[in-house]
C-alpha cells in the first residue's frame, strides 16, 4: 500500500468516524463537520449567495491557497468521495472497459465540470445555492447519513439483540440493554444510493469519471491547481513509452509523448512515478512555464451557455410559481437564518440531520418549493427539538443555522403550538390526558378544570415551538396539538427577544406558591 | 272453565313476583358488594386527620412507614431503609435488584421532576452491600431517553459503582407481554423484562404533582416500566390502568423521594418547588402513596384520598392498606 492509499483510507475513516460520532452531546471542538468546513465550493457559495462574510469563506480561501502550492492534492489524497471511487473503480478493473466512444474519450466531457462550476457561481451571484446538487462532500455526507446510517442501525440492533443472551450471561448488562437510535429517511436514502450507483457505473468508461468530468469542486481546485508550485515534472530522458499516460486516473497526461501535465486535471496521486520505467517522473516545485496548456475545451459558446443556464435556473427558482405560498411552509431548526438567506446559505449536506438526536430534523422534499429541496425541516411528530440540545447549529458548515447557546435557544422560536380541540381527547372525549402539558419544557401549556376534566390551553407567548407536545400527543395519526410556523423568530444576527419569564400559574400556580 | 277476577289477579301477582325477584335480589347483593369503583362511603376523609401522635400499635420490629428528614438525601435514605429493617430484609445474596427511579424528563434534579440521584445511589450502595448480584436502574422516559438520563444526573451520580447499570428502555425488545390477573381495564400489557426477571424490586419515585393523575408517587411511577401507555390516555381509563399495573408490579420496598417536591405544575414542571428534605419509606406501596398526600398542598389546594381516582381504584383492588392512621409511622429528623 502506498502512502497515498494510507492517507485516503485514514481520511475516509476519519470522515465516517466524525460523521457517526456527530450527535448529542455535541463535541466541544465542533469538528464533526470538518470535511464540509474545508470545502471551498460550499464556503464560497455561502459567501456569494448570502452576501455575508461567513467563516467558511475564509477557510475556503485558505484551501484554494493551498491548491496554489499543492494542486488538486485534496482530490487524490483526502476527498472521501474520491476514495470511494477508487474502490468502486476496482470493481471494473480487469474487466474489458466498455466501449462507447463519447464516454471513453478522456477530453470530450472534461469541460462539463467547469461548466457546472460556472452555473453554480452564476446562481450564487443571483442568490441561489446550487452547489448541493453536485458537491462531492455534501453527497458523501448524505450517503452516509441517509443511506448507510439507517441500515447500520438496523444491523447493529439486530446484532445487539442476537448477542443479548451472551451479554447477559457474561453480566455485561450495559451492552445487553444498549440500543441504537433508529433513523428513517425513506426516499432520501434511496435517492442517494441511486446517485452513487450511477456515478460508480460511470467508472466503467473512465477511471474517476466523476472527478474528471463532473465534479465542480475538482473544477474549482483545478482553476488554482494550474498555477501550483508543486507539480509533476518529467526528465529529458523520457522516451515517450506512454506507461504514465495509461496509468493516469484523470487523463492529466495528455498523450504518450507529452511530457507536460495538465495540472488542472492532475490529482497529485503520483501513480505515474513508479510506473515510469526510466524513473524520470518527479513531483517537485517547478517553474510555471513547465505547465501544459489547459486541455479543457471550454469555448465561448459553452461559457455563454453555462452563464445563461445559471441565470435561467436562478430566475426559475427565485420566481418559482406559487413561491409566495410555498415559502415558510416548513419548520426550520432553531437559529435558522431568515428563509431567503437560509436557503441561499444552506448546502443541504445533511450534517444537521445526522446530528439531531431526536430525528426531528429531516431532509425536506419540495414542501417549500424547489429551491428548498433537501433543506432540513423539523418534523415534530417524529421527535421534538430537545431544549438540552443545540447540536445542529454547532455543526452547520456554512452558518445557515446559527450556533446558539443553550440559554438563548428558548428565544429562537421555531413556531407556535396550536391545539386542535376537535381532536383532543380531553376536549372532545373528557379523557384523562395532559401529555402535552407534561412534556412542555417551557411551561407554555396549562390546564383549567371544567368539572372533572382538566383541559389543556396553550400560551403562545411562552411557546418555543419545540414540539414536545406534538411528539408526545397520544392521538393516533397527526397530533391534536401541532407546531405551526406562525410565531417563528429568525434573525440573521444579534440576540433574540427573550421569552417572558415563566410565570408559574394554575397548573404551575404563582411562584413561589408557599 | 271460568276465570274469575281473583284468579287473574293471583296469576299476575305471582308472575310478577317470580319475574321481578331476581332484579330486586340482585340489587340487594349489589348494595352489599362494593363494586362501584367510585363508592365514596368506603373512604373517610377524616382518616387522614389526626395522623400525628398516635401511639404505635406494634411495639417491636420495623414500622410501617419511616419518614426521615435531614439535609443530606443519601443519609436520609440510609436512615429510612435502616429503620425499615435494613436492606438485608429486602435483598438477599445474589439477588437481581431493580431500582426504578423517575428519570422521565430532561431536567436537572433541582427542577424536582426526577428522582434525586443521591437517593438512588444510596439505595444501590445498600443493595450491593447486602449482596446483590447486580442493580438495574432504568426508566422509559417521556423526554428523549439518552438526553434525559444524562441531564437528570442519574448516570453521573451512579458512576463508579460495580454491577450497577443505569439505562433507558424504549425499544420493544426490552419488554415482554404479560397478563395482569387482577387487572380490570389492563388485562395484558408489555412490561420491562428487568422487572419481570428481578428478585427484588425497589420503587424510588419522586413525589410530585401531576396534571392528569393529580399526583405522581409510587404507583404512578410504574408507567415508566410499561411500553405502550398512549392507550392509557385514549382507549382505557388512565386511573384504573395505574391501579391495575400496581396490582402486578409488587415492590418489596418503596422509597418516596421528597427531598424537593414539585407542588404543582407537574409532572414536567416548571412549577413551585418545596424543599422538604424528606424520605418516606415503606413496604406497602399504597400506604406510602397515601402518606405522600400529607407532604404538601398538592396542586395548590391539597388533595384528599377521595380526590385521587387512582388511589380509589387501588384501594378497591387491595393494592395495599390505605388506613395509615392505624399504622406505625416513625418520623425522625437526622
């Protein structure tokens, strides 16, 4: 195993480990989203689209600065998506490479990834975030969150249950009663698997097909990697044998006899150096004059087409028919920026969904329109937003969800609980139930006696919209008390207006009572 | 044959007697049998007055109820259990012990919605000293389980004790269906396997007010050992179900934590809290619960036994002895 393979495996494991340990309680250093935080594509997009300086943009500029020195080292050494591709490409290794002329041509589709980057950049200037559709780190995060995690939880719980007699016999009762929280993301896991299957399948035509032709993050790195100091050089003794050309996974070595390298394509993997029978290939600091002209055929027509496409897409998303009806139609996590700004900043990576311990946060469908696709929505019936948790804001790589102190979280209202008396078992059937009142952490639900019935009332001035009531309501189907967006408080900066102090009335009687 | 007026009257009256007798007789027998769950005449409100100062009817042996007041919850707990005859009375060597505290809410113990962790730790230490094989401390919380168990302080407080496990159960694989022989509305339900497999069950509830159940003491605490309880609010009567489960889960010892009590606004708070610094221990689950009513003005104005429906049902199901005025209640300040 080469040094690079070691790095790749280590970074993939680190990625998975960081992702799987993301939960409650959040880590003090907030590094669970480390890979997303160093992703320059989403950092720059968040900066451009929201027109706000975000911390992520600073890290993005730093990473691009690194690319000026080391080229596309990220793609070859760190990117977990790239590592997965190296694994999946091996599945096709040895089998006859499928022949389909336009898919096999190393140079033919290369311009696509830069065109995608252009579309994303233009959309960002128009205030729309599109990077989530193609950013590899977002996709890998979603793959492990939406597809791998639920399956891992099922398998893990089956294993724990199968081994339970053994644990009990050994007296390991902690393990015998261990239970993995079971998330369910339904169609979004399937969607992610489809995407990855397709990308893996493309590997039949070219190694690292994605990185060569489609990845906008690779294209962004490539813009800077062309000027990289640390680059591939070939000695004078080269006899044009072409072994390096055959072994290069990204087609950066353009032809057998070509001694120059397209550094916008080179991922610094170094596979060509040991392949060279003359041992004249090096990776070392070298003069810029050594570089080959760009091999990307991004002619004027394609540039115009990309810019136009980006402008058209953002216009379509911004003026989406019925958007006025759709906007704000979803509950957002506490601390989410105001909706327009939120959608521009959120990269739909799913990190907040992963970290949410109650599975209240779910990938949203088209509920708030197409521009909100895959953005996180709070589904209180699945689990409430626990007042002891501020994990989602802590791991949001772009700051679309603000990191709130737990003391401030009650003030960042998600919405208001609304009681449906027609369905409430106390109001409608006179049953003994005040589960909403029991669970309300903010003292926003009180009861008043009417005969033997103790009927719940909501005081919306104290309601945070956390949804403890909605999650716990025993009425089958959708709850008789539900959180609505009306009453949500979302600010881009500054402190939230505080909730009125909990006056401990009737079911809480004036404090202190005695 | 001629039928006279007298014949007709005779036949009609005889027939009426024969047909009417069963309903009249049954009414008599009903009156004799106190099946009406809300029959008020069986419970006298005055039974709760004059608790103080009654001489203990039993001169020797542990009392029926031990009430300890003191600054340190752990000391109180140890004193209460010692007064009840020591932990060895309840735990034999090699026993699997279950302590069921209230860990239902993700609130710190100062909010008085969960059992004071020092009380539970003292119980666990005593059980281990008495030779328990292991001590299982669990709840099926209302709030998110893994957060509640941390925030309520139980996990931290029990750290460092061997063979002691603090956990929550939500998944149905930790419950087993049983039939409740004395259950009236709850004939069958799924109960925590740890309860079913335990040699000794110790109930360690916190004393607090409760919206729908009026008060949440010992019997109410068993809702945390049941898997499916939403139906208790929608399909069957909550109060009867609490009494039913109390006929099935029989703790050897109930330790009611009244270190601080949530006088109203329970069970989740926020509400007025009174620092009573008391521990009530007893072997009779019903007696402990009924004594709990005397601890504070629950719900603001205070409740009598007949105000609490699940107490009524528990009395009728003979969960225990409710006549605490006849009991040996020993109160000590430490």
